């Protein structure tokens, strides 16, 4: 039989242990220095302060800046107050204008009604010369005036007289029509003309028209 060569012994080697890592407690560990937050904050504040100072001119100062801002605010408030006062004044003027317009419309309607009473007389003749008006008085808020009507004709006549109540400027405040029945020839009579609504202030009576028939 053939002889086999002798086997070589196998040597097993153990792995070398890894060297220990240095720790913070190890004096051999390298010192790592981190930037301090306080230093960073100081640097940032310095940069911001420099930028703020750079943004202001050498002639400017905090007091003038505050005064300018206050002046602008005051100007805005004054403008708003002026606008509000103007709006209120406009509203009051508009309201007053509306009241005046309404009163003028009432006076116009009364004047039209009185004129219509004159126009309804058929064959009437102008008789304004036969009528005179006295002073106006106010009774229970209404304007009153005494009319004196004189028939200058040779026969009896009836009369219709339109009276306008006006202010000192001649604006018609109210109007009414008064009838005088069967006034004998050569005779005079007195009748009262009274406003339809309350009137105040200085009121005058004007004989706007009169007819006899």
C-alpha cells in the first residue's frame, strides 16, 4: 500500500483586540472647542447695532424721528376729524334742505288750492282794489289777518279773495281763499283770513287776487 504524507498541524490564531477609544474622561482625548453662544449673541447684537447706526444720518436723532411720527399721526387725526365734521355739516344741510323743500311744497299746494278757488268763479271781475289787509297776528299757532272788503259798485256782489302769507323776503309760507257773500252796494265788511298751518316769525298778508261776481 502507498503511504500518505504526514499532515501538517493547523495553527489557529485569535484576532487582536481593538485598541480602546479615548473618552472625554481620558486625558489623552483631544480637546474639542465649540463656539460659545454668548459670543455669537454679542456679535449679532453688535452687527444689528451697527446697521441701525449706519441707517441714520449724522444729523438725525431719535427725538426728531419721534417728533416726525407724532406730527404725521396728528395730521391724520386732524384730517379724519375735519372729514367727519364736513360730513356732519353736509348731513345737517341736507336735512335742512329737505325740510325747506317739504315746507315749500306744502305752501305751493295751498297757493294752488286758493288760486283754484278764484279760477272756479265764472264771469268774475278783478276786485283787488276793493280789499285791504290789516296786520297779521298769531292765534293758536295760526296766522290771522282781518280783511276789509268794500263794494264800490251800484249793485250787490259776492267776493272771493286769495290771501298769501309770506315772510319778510316775500316767500309764500301759506295761502287761503276767503268768500264774502252778498255785499250790498256801497257797503263794507270785515272777514278773517286764517292760515292752514302753524306759522312763526314775521308774517305778512298779501292780497294775491280778488274777484267779484
